[in-house]
C-alpha cells in the first residue's frame, strides 16, 4: 500500500468515526490515534513509528469485540 492510499484509508476511517463522536471516549481516542498515525505516515521518525505501533495495537485490541 502506498503512502497516499494509506492516508486515504486513515481519512475515511476518521470520517466514519466522526459520526460516533461523543458516544464513547474510545471513539474520540481512536480518532486521535488515527490522526497521529497520519502524521507518522507523512513525516516518519523512529519515535512516531514506535508510537504508531502502540496506538495501532491498542486500536486493534479495543475493536476486537466489535469485529463480528
């Protein structure tokens, strides 16, 4: 997946979650995490990559029960 494709998927995910803002702190946190990951895609550093890995792990753990 190229950088532009990844950024587009992040943008689409944020747009989808925006409709659920305020329903749960988890939604607000997911939006914040996705935006931080977008910054990492644009300007990657070792620190941002490490932070993004942690954020992604947390997001995947949190959405696990809702996947089905």
